[in-house]
C-alpha cells in the first residue's frame, strides 16, 4: 500500500502523515478547510526538529524528502481518489466519525481500505457507516509516533482477515511495531493497562498517601521503568486526565479531576509541552 490519505491534520493526524511520508509513502493530508492546511508547514518544521533530536539518522535530506511526498487537499473526493489506505484522525466524537466515513464511502475507490485512529470508540460503532465493513478496522497510534512506535491493529467481527494483515504490514512498513489485537477491546492493549495504572496513581495522590515524586520513584526504582505515572501525566498533558475523570462514577477520580483543574490547568500548568505539569521543565 503506497498511496495513503489521512483525514484530519491535528496532533495525531500530522504525525501519521509525516511518519508515513518519512517511510517513503505518498501521502495526501486532508482537512476541512485550506486555512487549517496552511498551518502544516509550521507543523513539519516542529516535527523535523523532533526527528533530528530523537532519530540518529534523520538527515535534512530525508526530512525534506518526506515533506515533498505530502500533498494537501481540502476536497474530500480529490483527497481519496488514489488511496490504497485511508487513516482517519478526526476529533474523537462518534457523530463526527460516522459523518466523515459516510462522506468518504460515497467517493472512495472500491479498493481502498479504511482505518480509524480512534482511541476510545470501537470499530463496530463506526463500521456500519463505512459502506464496506469488511475493509474497515482500527490502526491506533500512540502520541509521538516516531518514538513511541506501536501500531495497535484491531478489527471488528466483520473485518476481513486479509485486510487486517495488510494493515499490520503497512504499520510495519512505516516503522511501527504492529500489535495484533484479536478481539475488540475498549482501550486496545495500551490504554487497558495505562488507564487503571494512572487512575491508581491519581487515587494515591488524592488520598494523600504519598507525593507524586515518591510515587514515581517507587515505580521507577522497583520495576526499572524509565518513567513513573506522574511523569506520564505530564507527557500526556493535564487535559486528558481531567476530561477522562471529571464525570467519573468514582468520587476519588472526580476529586482528582478537580485538583488537576484547580491547581494545574487553571494556572496554565498543562504538562511537559507547556513547561510545567506535576514537574517543572523550565
Ligand atoms: P485534534 O483535535 O488535534 O485534530 C483533529 C483534526 O481533525 C483537526 O485538524 C480538525 O480540523 C480535523 N477535523 C475536524 N472535523 C473534521 C472532519 N469532519 N473531517 C476531517 N477533519 C476534521 O485531534 P487528535 O488529538 O489528533 O485526535 C484525532 C484522533 O486521534 C482521535 O480519534 C483521537 O482519539 C486519536 N488519538 C489521539 C491521540 C493523542 O494523543 N492526541 C493518541 C492516539 C489516538
């Protein structure tokens, strides 16, 4: 699969576009209007700097060649017309995903395989809107795809086995380690592990059992892991645990969300990207 179209050029979409182009794929970047697409050159500069810092052999030549393999389009029919594979990274709302796939189904070539990068929705929630459920599945990336290069491949009961393998192969070709998920599972493997782990850390903090630093130290020293849960919160950013927990059925998790809002978000401490979260990076 050489021709890729990515729908949505936000945080994850832009990374999937750049990573695929860096691996030699021809990529069309689609978004809802030209104003949003006009911001992409700035995004490529940011990603080029990150690749230079994190990947030993990321030369300027290779990075410029990646950018040259990216074409942008705000016209959906034009964006998908040659696609072997479409990866959707539009906002995490079921109605937006369903409308997007319905619109794509009306214009995409018959051969095209469809994949969603949704973190929390199940492929079976979206499949009926694709017009080709047998060619639809999830390919889930982790933020900072060039570094945290896991590609979780998860179909629904009606996904064709050959399509599943083709997408796992594609993931490998663009430098991901494909993880084959054999049954639909909310949160895939990664978030099935990570969400309860981070929730347990949040509860220890809310109940005043230990400080974030000591909780992180305990985890790092006793397991050999490079980062503790509060360092992970800082990388993910404060908005995610806040949104995830503010309406939780568990009062401790709701309190954690309130603390995150009051003591961090409202003060502009949004995590590592903003220079400060549970830790200071200034
Ligand atoms: P984002 O808000 O940064 O980007 C969404 C993009 O979609 C924007 O560029 C927006 O203009 C565009 N968009 C909005 N409506 C659209 C439409 N109808 N058609 C096409 N494009 C449209 O979001 P994100 O963080 O990149 O998340 C996108 C998807 O990736 C979500 O499903 C999310 O669950 C998943 N994901 C996110 C992360 C993460 O860490 N941010 C990690 C893994 C997976």
